[in-house]
C-alpha cells in the first residue's frame, strides 16, 4: 500500500518526525476556489508550496510543484494543478504547506532490500529530485548500511550515518532522535519503504522531512486494520477497489480476454500464453487458494461487466482450491442463466471432473468446457477470430536454449556429478513422522486426511489450549514441546493464521523439529526476516512460507499438493508457485516423466531454504538426473541458483520456465515476490544469465515436457 506525500507526512508527524505545516485540498470540495481558498481559511503561514498528490514519481519535473507568495495566486494555481496529469494520472488532492527555509538538503531512507534479505539504512550528503544523477557523479554520496532485522538499528549505524554527513556535533542529538523515530515508524507500521527526500536542515538548524514516500506491507495492513486508514480508493479504479475488497489480486490491461486463474504463477504463465497467441489479456485476476462465493461473485461481475472484455478464460488447477467448489460458486454467480459473454473454462486437478459435470448443466451456448489449456486457447481463437501469428513469442529455433541441450552445459552423454557439493540424504521418506500445527482447523484437518491417504505417518497435532482433543484419531497437544516429548517428529507442517504463523515456525524450531513446512501466506515481510535471523544456526530447515509443500513421489507428501499427478522419476522440480508446479508436473506426467522430488520454496520475497539451498539438496540425491526450475519475474533467485550449481560442479541438465515474461514493468502480480523491479535489466537480464549458466529455457508451458525429455535422452 503506497501512501501519497500528505499521508506519508502525517505518519511521520505521528512518529515524532517534523514536517512542514500543511493541509490537504480535495478536488471535489473546491466548488468555488476563489471564495474557499482565501488566506484566513488556512492556518498554514505564508509563503506556500502547492504540490500535486499522486502515486507516481516525477511530479516536480512535470510542473506539479509550485511556489506561492500570496493568497491571490492560490485559486489559479490550484485549478491548473488539478487539471495537470503526472504520468497520465490525474491528481485528486493537492497539498498546501509552508515553504521551509533550507540550509542543506540530504537523502534518508529505510527499506527492506529483497536481494540482501534485510532492512537497509541509506543516507546521502545530497538529496532532492536529482539524487540518482548525483549518485552517478559522486559514487560516495550515499552511505548504505545493512541492518539486522532482529537487532534493529544500532547506535554505531546512526553514528556512521551522522559522520558521513560531516556535520557539527551540536546537531547530533536531534539527528539521533530523528533516526530512532524513523526506525520506530518503519517497524511499528509494517513499512517496506520510508523515504525522506529531501531531508533538510533549516537555517534554524532544525531537521525537516520536506518530502515523504511510504509503502506499507499489504500483509501487515491486513493484520492491522488501523493502518488501512491511509488507503485512498480514489487512486484506483472501481474494479480495482471491488477486487481488493473481495480479496482478489487484480490488475487491468489493454487486451480483450478476461482472465481468472488460481495462483499467481499459473496466472502469469496463462497471461504469457494469451499474449503469445495473439489473445491479449484484459486483466490479471488471481482467485488465490481460498476464494469463496463472495469472491467468485465479484470476480464474475468484474469480468463480465467490463466492456473491454470480449470473452473470459477461467484456468484453474485444483490444489487447496477445489474446482468443484469453484464450479458451484460459478453456477450461483450465473443464477441459472447463460453467461452474457463467452466463457471458456479449463479445470484440472482436485475436483476437476465434478466441476466440469456441474458446469455441463449451464444453459445456452456461451459456456465452453476445455479439456486442456491448448484447447481452451483454440476455442478462444475461434470465438474472437484472433490472429494466429504469435505476438512476441520467441521462435522455437531461436528461443534461448530451446533448440537443443548443449552437451557442454548440460552434461550430455555423461551422468550428472555433484562436484564439490556435499551429498546429503534428503531425509524424508515413507517412514518419516509428521506433526500438524493447526490440526483442529478446517484446512489442517482436511489436508492431514489427504496426506494420510497418500501414506504419510501423521502422529499428532498441535493447537494451543486444545490438549486432550482427538482429530482423525490423532492426539492433539497445546504445544509442539508437548508433542515432541511424546512422539518422534521428523517434520511439522503449519496450517495457522498469518497473525501467529511466524511464532509457530519458531515454536517448531525451539523443539528441534528437523523440517518445518509453513503453508500459511500473508505473513508480514519484516516478521519473516526476524524469524530467518532466529533460525540461523538452528537444526531446523524451513520450507516456505506461502508454499504448497514438498513431495517425494511414492514416498511422502507434506503439503497441499494433489498427490495423484506426481510419479517417481529422475527430475527434481523446484518452484515459487503451487499451481504452476501442478501444471508443469501434470504435463511431465503426461509425457511419462516422473519426479525425484518437488519442493515449493514459497512465493514470498523472504523464505526459508529458498531455491539455492533446495537445489543443493535435490541434486545431491542420486535419484535426480535433471533439475527443473519454475520461476517468476522479480528477484534473482533462479539465475543465482543455476550459477551456483555450475560453480559447484554439477553438470546435470538444468531447465527453467519463467512466468510473467509479458508482465508490465513494476506491477505486483499476486505473490509478494512476483514483481519485476525497475532497473537491473528486467526479464531479459534474468533470461540472459540463465542461458549463460547453461540453462535450457522453456519459452512456454508446452516446452516443459518436450525439452525435459530431450535433456534426459542426452544423459
């Protein structure tokens, strides 16, 4: 959740950080600016600065900030700014504030840095709109310090920031208070970014946040509703606001096909397929794993009510979300009527057959059931008479790594070797004993039953204050310590709400549980960073959070994966997305290619073992002959994993499919981790690094099974 400047400064002020005195002017309240905007109406002393309030950068360079010396200038200036758009965005608000007397300008920020996995304090001797240009001219302008999420902001780090600025020691007490208050603001409000640019020192030697930019972790805001007072719906479309209220991840694009999918990874992969097929998506809509009737109703209303949408594609792979339940919700949403626009439905996985059976009773000829995704695309082409020429798809002959598997890079004609990797047994098999934290809850009970059907030895459950209860014939304890005292536990799987999930992970680690699999999504990022710090040096390995779990086909399943689609074989699969895992494994299985192990590392920016550590484990397993990485835009985990394995001497085939290649830059698409950050080269830089590491790139889902089979044939 991004805050405008006015709201950012409000939060700064509440945290003890001084800002210029100012007020917010609203477009819809200014009926007669000349009458309503006289000096006596304001407590803000002259002279003034008048600033557009938009959620976009570059307003100063586009004329969105003006200086005013008299009240008579205000009506004309306000009207002009309200008519101005910054980066094609109109301004619903203006901020009128007292113009500060500036002696010096600096830069100051706290942020969560995804690549380093820690908070970062950045201070600059110079700040302002040209801070990035200044950095190119003066590389020493910025001092960047990595902070320990558990220890917090250290006094030595505050001193280092102060001395970097080269200021007189008389300014130290106020500077120390400023940084302490900024850290408290950052941590107490679940911020991902708190930026003051410029931070100014006034002629009166006072520190002042002249401009402010704050971004709040959505997961934190969901758990702390008071933070949502800064969420201003006026910045977003009616569709976006309705989707957010219903718990849907939604973005609007410029295409013709409405898209409804479960899981960000599969949604992005489907979006890519539509773009490649000349069927540009009109939106991205991720139902997530727990969509109910209200969410389904709103999703259908949004898609069918959008005049831009000519047809809708529903692509669901049932895992934690049942296709049958979705079909029932869809039937209710349609109210016994035929869809008003063509609706193409592809179900697979959990509840798919029952879901298709239900939808076969929908009247009319506008609902079309597809057996697979390719057939769904063919139906859409027929409906829309789309150009069959792929749009932006890499040709098979020139797709990086798609034409063949290099003998040098993939270990053709020889068995993969681990090189300097230390072989470690994976350690989980059909004899492993599993604990379920949250067994008494609906999801914990349901998936415990499904895991037992797969043959998993579940020995007990844990729910605080429920000791003595019995669920599915299993004893329930109030703590992991109690369960561990009475049972041998090899792994614990966590099904608890986000508000207590981080603590549940630490509880399992305190009891020395070797493997911890956290299914829960929505854990605030800062909480996860503190958990990861506390897990360092422990005997526990964490998978997740926001993971579908792990499975050794034919041996053990600890998670929510639909076990029926997996089969034993030579390919290890590592993924950042649950539904994308199911889709890829389903295609591998159809081609007769089994899996040695599949691990969902988690879709959040900060997870336990992650791709690199999991890759070391699975390639050291003698059953693994090839590795398939199912990745997403954002971050550098996929390429760094491949480079690490090659540097350590593993010569087996590595294949990768990256979802979201056609996503617009800077859009968050479902997972907190699924964001294509501006700068750093974007998706092409990721693909180039993967190819340089000898990775076979799968340009679309159809390539996954074909290229994996070709790679295995060459070993």
